[in-house]
């Protein structure tokens, strides 16, 4: 009897793990990093903290220890405010409202003549929304409709609000500070003493009003009638965020965070632990201050210690532009450098080039190469220190290794090195368009996708011949067993089965293809806006494989072992079982 029960228990656990495995990998799942992203705003609702990012809203229920996606994918969320149980989000597509902590959002755009909303603020029962070009909108009925309130406004490009009693201040670009005392029916300029009229942020503290500009911080003690510059100790004068923490005021800049405990008379830089110092948003919450960075997500500090810690767990908001899978190691290129994972995406650590957009990666012997928007870098073995090898200020779109040679695609043509980057030679002979976007091997030959078609070289790049698809921007190429698969920017996907003599378009004609990879007869195509396609039988059989994928903007793909990895345009790295895709789609 005991043996029978034990067998049932063992069988139960076997079935449980089999089912769990199938559920986990029968759809796309986010990797455990690299976490980060562009964070523009914060808001508090009870014990919950919301963060507005360049790709939706995230929620933390435990003071920033963990973050969870909370809606509005593919929206730049520039501002969030809380009114009762309602959360209002100002985005690039208008205003959205949620009354259930972000589980569901409803668009609120009735009356908005401009949906590019940058800032929101509450004033009693009223909500003000500032747009980029359409001025200011007012709602007195919880966002059911909006009314334009621009009379007297010096600029319709709105970046900030502040409220002080019955006075509402607005910060504009090129128009300075404007003030209303009648709920926006009339605005007047209050700019005396301001040496800059670009007001990125405003903050009211007791009887003081602070303004963050591109020339530092200004203070007014008379409701904006006059302003004085208060920059003592501020090393970077682009002030993007201001927040209060107790009696102190803090400023977020391109040079990190500064704090003043004497109403702006003096400032002290507090960047300890802040490895991305481009700070665009700040929010005080209890004893902590949260900083939203331009690329590396969120940092948190206790107001007493003033030492920053990364607060990104679950914030899968990174741009994943490139992959390098070598042995058991995975390296991914992002907008803020490189990250490495030893366990197929379960954990990531920083791998260098913190300020670089890394669009291409390659390995050659003991060297790893990274192509960025401003040149090519190299490291030896697994060192996190990278050296600039040349091609400085050139945008490296693709890297290709062929024997002793390394090729780099640029908008000037193809560069070649035979000594691991010590010297470079430009190869352009035969190209009618030197804007090179992609490179791929086809047996012994090299294929190049350009701004006007596909070209081939049969002599290591010394000369190039036109192969087809003229006037098409060829963004991606994959070659396999005599077939060439190409993707374009906005003109779809093409297949040639005769080495480029003829081409056939297959699939939607307006596909914006970013990357192509393959495994045997299975060709995977990453696109902007349409997710991932699977092409079989030389493109005759087509299907979408997007189940579980949150963001359909795919800019990179890679196959490793039994997994397909997809890098998104602002929603991190996603993983799916290759075997499951192939078997379930048959």
C-alpha cells in the first residue's frame, strides 16, 4: 500500500513538472533581465508606487524591491497623477485612466486637440494636462472631457506644473513661466530675472517656487514676480527634475542628483551608487527617494544615507539590440551598454560600455567585438574593459567574421580588418549605395544589405556585384542551403532560391523587418509592430508566433540550443522553446 501511494506521489510530481515546463515554454516568457529602461515619472497610491516609462507603466507593491508591468505598452508615459482611486497617465497617445491599479486602462481624449501629453497636475477637483504643442487642457469631471485653456499662454510646449494655493504655474519651452489664478482662463508671464525660458520642471516649497532650466535652478519668493539663480555647487545646469524630501530639495540632472538643505543657497552632489547619472525623474516616498534614469531604470536611496541602490527587479524595459552567444555565455547589447548571462537569461551582470548603444556583436578567437553608434570596441576573453579600435564616430550596423577577417557595416561602406582591429580598410568597389545595413555569409561569399538592394562579394569584399531588390532598404539577410532570405524596412520579406537571380515576395507586403535567423527549414523573422513570424518551405508557409509576447516590436533574434531569444524595442528580452514552436506550428 505504501509503495502504491509513493508511486502515485512520484507520478504526480513528474506530471506537475512536465506541465509546468510546457506552460513556461509553450509561450514567450520574459528573461530575468537585463532590467532597466527610461523612467519619466512616478506616482503614489497608498502603499503602491507607480513608474511611468518609455514603454508603459510599472507597479511596485514593496517599496521598489520588485516591479511588475501594469499596462500601456508602446506608450511613453511622461506623467502620472492619482486622484482618489483613479490613476491618470499622460502619454504620447493621450490620457489614460485606471481605477484598478493599472489592470485596465481607458483612454480619455475627448476634447484633446493634441494627444502628446507631457505633464499632469491636480488642483482640487480639477486636472490640468500640458501637451507638446497644443498647450493646456482642463478637466473638471474626472477626464470625461477636456477643454483648452490657453488664453495668454506664451508657449504651447508645456513641460511642467506647480501649484501654490490658488496659483497654478506652468513651465514651458521658449516661453518661461506662466501663472493663472482663475483655473487657466487667463495666463500671464512671470519671467523677470530668468535667463532661460526653457523650464523643464517646477517645484513649490512653502513660500518658494523653484524652476529647473537649461541654465540651472532659479528661485522666486514672490510667486514668480522675480527670480534669482541659485546654482552654487550644481555642476550640470540641465535640470530635469525637482522634488522635496522633508525640508530638503533635490534636483535631477544630466550629471546626477544634487541636494540642498538651505532652500537652494548651496547644493551638494549625491551620486554614490548612481551608475547612470542622467536622471530624468525624482520622487520622495516615505524615507526613500526614487530616481528615474535615462536607460538604466530606477535607483533608490534612503534620505539619511544618500547612497543609491539599483531598484530594477522586474523592470523589463530595456532595448535589446544585439546578441552574442558563445559557449554557455550570453552577451546582449542594449542602449546603455552590455550585459552578460551565464545561465541562458536567468541572471545578468554588467559587462561594460555603459554609455553606448550596442547594435552589433561578434566573437573571433579570444576577442569579443562590439559595434556601437560611435565606433568599434574590443575586449579580450571576458574582461569588462573595452578598447576603442577605430572607426570612431561611425555607426556600426552589423559585424561579420570570415576566417581571419572581421567586417563592419557602416553608412560609408564595408570596413575590413585582418589584425583584429589594429588597421582598417574601406571596401566600396561595386556598391551603388554605400549605406550598409546588414552582412551575412552565403557559403564562401559575403552578402550585404544596403539602402538600395542586395550585393554580393566572391573575393572577400574586394569587389561587390548587385544581386537584386533595387530601391529596397535591406535590413536583414539569412542564407541557408541555396536559399537567401531578406527583410526590408517597410517593404516586406523576400526569398531567392537561385542565388539572387530572381526574388519572390512572401508575407505581408509592408513588413518592417529587423532581424532574421533560422534553424533547418524554419526561418524566424523579427519585425516592428507585427512580432515574430515563422516561415517554412522557403517562405510558402507563414505563421505568427507571438503568444505571450507583450511587445510586438522585435529588433533582434538569436537561436541557442533549444531556445529562441527575441530582443524588443523597449520591453526587454524574451525566450521561447524552439522545439515547442516547431512542433506546435506543424
